[in-house]
């Protein structure tokens, strides 16, 4: 979880981390509660200190298999035990909490994945995020009150709770209201603001695409689904967790061996995915629409193919401005380090709108 010291030698801070990660049971529970209290009350004024505590909280939770009790909430009820939406790794249910409609995300057991650890990581990364373009995290609903019948283990039943987004995803909003009516340039800016915020917090989203961008009642976007999110200074090689959405994945993720790299999601792979999202929203279709995945795979890796620019001539398209297209081309360059930082992308988009 933590990057090694730049000196390569053991230091006092590293030793303190190691000792903390050895805590078990009640000691781990108490220390998790202490760190959660520090974060909730914003007792540390230095942003890097807060990020360090956040990382330590997530790692201790993973290794001890314990969630801080303070993020559990009571009084959540299910509307129905049948999910309203199903994905490859999670089911979504609708319920009520504190007189409001909420969504409950429950991970699906998958062979080869440590579902409990993935739940802990996602919940604890997400719960600390505070931004107007990030879907709010309300808490974790415990199994006793939910009424699920498949009670074969706690990891099947724990649910992450967030406000219900009646407008669905950005793609659904576009389809139902028309591309000309949802102010696409403004929505694109909001997506870039949410992603720039994550990167400023040292967090990689890891799976940015239209279906993971929700829209609130005021038509403002909310980045969601942090199942593949992690800290950008992680020293872990996630070779066992290569899942993702191929049409939005940077070439170095499709075949890291081709680039003589290890598989690792980065700010640069997020930036590439952002460019693909822009195409998706302007074109009203997924990137590389009409191209079979088997055909696009090697062409993307060899820098022979990128999504085409929406010109407004295709069915459902609206024309992408020159300024936006110029930024996008700098977001999906073949060389990862040549891609723009999201703060610079955001500044460029705002300047084009002024």
C-alpha cells in the first residue's frame, strides 16, 4: 500500500507503519476508530498528513479484516431484495434512509477475488471523499436489518449506501433529454473537476466511463464506482486484478508487457479514460463504436487507432469543438508521461468556455 522510502533504507516512520499494521482484533478496532475520528474531525491541517492517515486506515482495515464501526449506519431499509441493476462485480438495490431514497451497492462473490478486502478498500477510500462532483458516501449498512435471504457470509450482505440518483448515468441523461439540452461542455468540465480532485487527493479512479458517471437532481455529474480505485503511491503490482473496461483502457493497461511495464493504473491511465469519456458523451456511443474489441486491441497498443472525432454527422452525435478535440489528443498520447495533467485539462476546458 505504501511506496518504499526514496532512500531504500528503513526509517522510523516505516517502522511505525509496520507496527501499526501488526495490530489485531480489539487493538486494531481501537486504532481504526482513532484514525477515523482524526479524519472526520479534520484534526490534521496538513493535507499530506491527512492522506497518510487515510492510507494507513485503509491498509490496517484490509490486513485486520475490520471496518471502523463509525462508518456503519442504521435505519436503512430495502425497497426490494431484487436488484434494480446488475453489473459484473456488484448488484445495486434501492432503499430508504433518513427519509430519502438511497442506492445500496453489494459486491458479488467472484472466484479468485478477495471480496471482503475489495469491499473494505472501496468503502474506506470512498468514504473520505468530499467534492461536489463525487457521489456522496453515506455509510455501510450492516446485514441484520436488510432482509437478504442468502445469508451465507457477511461479505455477501454488507452494502455501501449512497444517495439515489434519479437521473441515472450521464449517458442515460443524454439519451432521455437530448444532447443539445444537457450542456455537454459544462458536464465535461464537471467530470474533469471531479477527476482532478481525486488526483489531488492521491487517488486513481481506475474505471472512468460513462456508466460510472451519475447525474444528480440538478443535472450535475457525480463520479461513482470506486471498486478499482487505489492510492497512486501504492507499491502493489495489481497483476491479479486486471479487470476493467477495454474500450476506455490505455494501451499500457491492455498489454503492459508490450511496453515492458507492470500492470498499474495511474493518473495517466485515468486521463486516457477521460478522453474516451468525452468522445462517448459527444458521440452518444461508446468509444470505438462498431469496432470489435478483438480488432481494436492490437491497433490501440500499436498506436494505430484512437476513437474518431464526433463531427455531428453521425446519428445522435453533436460536433466536438476544435479546442476540446485538441485537449483530447493530448490526453491519449501513446507515451503516458506526455499526457496532460487533469488540472491542466480543466484549465484548458474552462478557458475555452470563457
